[in-house]
C-alpha cells in the first residue's frame, strides 16, 4: 500500500531531482524522495544501534538493550 503525501521543497532541490529523472538516473520524483527517505531511516536505525551498543559496552552488560529495542520496532521498520 502507498499513501500520497505533499511536501514543499526548495527550487534548487526540485531542479536537482528533475535532472536525475531527465537523465534516466531515477524513475520519478517520487522514487528519488523514497530512496532518500529510506537511506535516512537506515542511518537513523544505525545511529540508534551504535548508541545502544556503546551503552552496553560501557556498562559491561550484554545485548539485552539492543534486543529489547529491536522487539519494539514494527516489521516495516526493519530494513534489509
């Protein structure tokens, strides 16, 4: 399922996105935004993993914190 949303972007960003589409490097504006959001979410998940692991290493504990955090994530947030 997909949901349509509306976003406002600076003219320069739209020009850059349109150039990617025009050159064939992207299928559509939507695909550029989707890829960028997925990349951002993967980075956020990785940053949280690092924070959890640093906490476990610093306290000498095991990975219980990481396991508890992972269990609360919706399946859709667990990216390949």
